[in-house]
C-alpha cells in the first residue's frame, strides 16, 4: 500500500509540474510557409539524429520512409524505429516519468488516444505543417498539436490467390462461420491490438456474440501482430488462406467485404522536449508533402486536395475515421471489450516478431 501511495504521489507531482497548454511557447502557431528546402537549410544546423517512433509490427513497414528520407535529405540522419504502437507509448510514458523527456523527437502511432492527453499535459510541440489547410479538419488538432499522416484500415479480406479464388472469398462477416472456412483462417488476437479489437466490436455489435462463438469453432489460428497473418498465408505449405486482420503483402490479394470495416488516421506529433525542432518540423511537413502522400495512391489520403484512385474515405461505407478515436479515448470501454474477448480466447500467446517473411 505504501509503494502505491508513493507512486500516485509522484505522478501527481509530475502532472503538476507540467506546463499548461495555453502557456506553452508557440501555442496555436502560424501555418508553415517555408518550402521543404528552406526548412532543410535551417535543420542542417542542428546536431544529432532525428529520432522517430514509428508504429508497426514489421521492420519493412518503415524502410520505404527511411530510404525516401535519405534520398531527399541526406545531411540529416534519420533514426526511425518500428515497433508496436502500444510499446512505443509505454516507453515514452516511462521515459517522461523518469526524465521529463520523451526520449524521441517524433511519434507516429496507432494509439490515437495518446495525443489529446499528451497535448493536455504540455508534452507536444505545436506545429502546423505545410498543407495544413488541405488536411481534413475533423482529424487534425486545431492547435497543431498532432496531425494525421496517412490512413490505415483493418477488415479488408486478404487471401492467397494460389489457394483461393476471388469469387469464393466471403462477402460478409457472417459467412466466416460457414463450414468451408474451418481451419482456413488466421487472425490477430483482438485483445492484443486495439484497432483489431475495435473491428471485432463492430462485427459483434452487428451479428451478436453468437457470431463470435461460432467463429471460435472454426479452428482459427490466432497470432500476435497484424503482419503475421499475411506472413502465415504466404508461407510455403501453409493451409491458411484467408484473414481480415492484416494487409496484403507480397503475392497476396485483398478485397473489401460488403459489411463495415474500420479506418483510422495514423497520427503524428513532435514532442515538446525535442532538441531538434527544425528537423522535426521538416519531417512532419515532408510526411504531408505531395511527393510523400502520392506514395499512397490507391489508398485513402489525409489531404483533401490530392486525388487518389481510392476516392475519398468519407464516401466509403466504413466506420468514420473519428469513431476509432472516440473508442480509444474511452479506456474503460476498451478494457471491457478486451476482457470479453480474453475470457474466450485466453491471453495472447507468442511473441510479436518484427522480422518475418515467407518460408
């Protein structure tokens, strides 16, 4: 009991020591009006590597960004580390508790509930990057504390075309409980990933717990990490051919079901403790630049002025981008859903391997 009291006392003191957002220097700043080259010229005067925490569960998810940065801004070293967002989140919070510093310059994470709290605690550096006015206003912070960088989703049906014809892929969640899909599915533990958990909450709200109970009879291979289902489907001699908790990779294909799926804005922010503010500004403006955003052509974009073959995310019959943030901010609801799932599946088993591939 004594140690618990001491811990809460420490946290109270730490919170009290944080600056109020309204008193933070640069509150609600002007929109960046410099070109990338102009910011780059200033950023080159700073020292040290730019440290970016990048949410993901496969090293390959950050490699294209690292390569593109090195080609565009060779004089500023980028230290971009890919790890599961909730682990980055945990380390940042612990580092801040110990030192008052985030231990990184930037975080681009799935844990969207972190950002409003970090803003309230004065832990974010307010910055409105170039193209600020082109970002969908409903998913950006009005004061520039954090911005969406790109849009991810779960719910697309990913399958191995060598084992499964497109015409045979289920079109609704209800069809996944049919006998022909027994021992064919590989899915991420919903109680181990909040985005997957939210998708399951959508499905269960639509079809009831009876659907989930029936799914449990399908000999599903449950795995940790949202990259692992794709790797398992593509793995040589695997009998698993279908998933809806992963993205298409390699030789896999994907289609959207008729039922609702979920999207969210992978969100980025600069930490107030950064010793490299100009380099951090350069990175955030670059993420929202024409060149970087166009690498997502075929996917939904966070900028409304750029066209994509996918069209506008607001026209898709999916869950609104803002609903995932609402779900994430209500941690009591998140924990309720986790426990409901874990009661049936048990705790997530195995490690999340950041290095994976077909075997």
